[in-house]
C-alpha cells in the first residue's frame, strides 16, 4: 500500500493488516486540546490514539505542533504499534488535516507505507461501519521501526523571510481558510485553502486539487497557523500526483511571535 488516501471500504477489508491511528483533537473555547476523550467516546475498532500535542510533536518547543526529534517520534510511534512491516492508516474527526500531519511526519522520516482515511471518521460512520468506545486495554504490537532524519522538506524562518521579500526564488502559500488569510498573512504569499479542496463528505477533491495546485512549483513553501492545514494541503497535492512543497513548520505562530515582522491584509 503506497497510496496516500484510502477509502472506508478499503479500510474495512484491510483493518486487521494495518496499524490504525486516530489523530483527532478536541476544539475548545481557547483553541485546541488533545482528542483522547473524543477517542474514548467513539473510534474505529482497533485504532490507537495519536496525540499531536505531546507525542507526534515536540512538547518542549516554543511553538505547538513543532517537529519532534527523531528519537521522540520513534518512541511515540512504536508505542502506538507503528513498525516497519505494517502499513499505517491515520484518520481524524476534524477534516483530515490532523491526520495529514501524522502522515507527513511518518512519511518524511522514512516509513514506506502511510495513508490517510479519506473522509475520516465521519465518512466511516456514514458508510454504516462500526465504532467502539473506551481505550485499548492491551499494549500495541511492537516491532522494529526504522526511521531517519528528514531531507529538505521544511523551510525555516530565514528562508521564509527572504522569500517574502522576493530576495530568493520561491512561492509562499497559505493553507488557511480565505477569511483567515485575508485577516493577516505573510507578505508575498498566495492563498490555497486546504478546506476548499474538500468535498461535502470530507473527501479530498483530486480534480480541484490538480486544477488549483498545478501552478505550485517545487520551490513552493506552504504554511498555516501551526503546520496542520499546511500538512493537509501537502497531502492533497501528493494524492493528486503533484510535487510536495516544503512546509514552514513555525507558520504564523512563529511569524507573529515577533511584532516587527509584518502582516499583509486582504487579498
């Protein structure tokens, strides 16, 4: 299995042959929180919870959801059952971008077979497929997990600064919703909202992605608020057969941390 997207029907047939991760989060009044309570209420049978706040990110970083160290990622992934000889499928109940972040993390670190459930938990349930509650009582299966440091798949602040000033060739692309982009974005960046590439059922519209993403070159750098929607956009582009852009992992969270860095408003 090498396709970045799988359907509920595919997952139903192969559920016993893969490692299944639930990367859901909870939306709170102040923003986001780990989705462990929602996972306990309902998840696809056999799934393990993937915590993007402390496990699949660096909990000591200055900005949330930052890229974890290789050792931290390996330990977290192995504890959830991720191993070399088992394909991984990730899903969420939040539009797919959170699952895409785990897909991106495992993929750039060298796992050969990671996919996202297209349409997530909502489409699984809408397809009449079962869920279960509670947390797994038995430990996850373990095995060898061979990961490596990622290649040039991210862009740092210095690269974004010179690209924004047009001192270096490249494209900056914001993956946030259009109204959020218009409220304040990195100067010089365009807009390609991940949310606008989703159909009503939550699946990724690959035709729309090809049409709107065709202008992005290999020098594109995508960002959002904290690296989540940008990962969703990278997933959509990859599934559509287009080049994967680099991700500015600090995104607007890091950019806005220094009030001297400008923001552009409107289109």
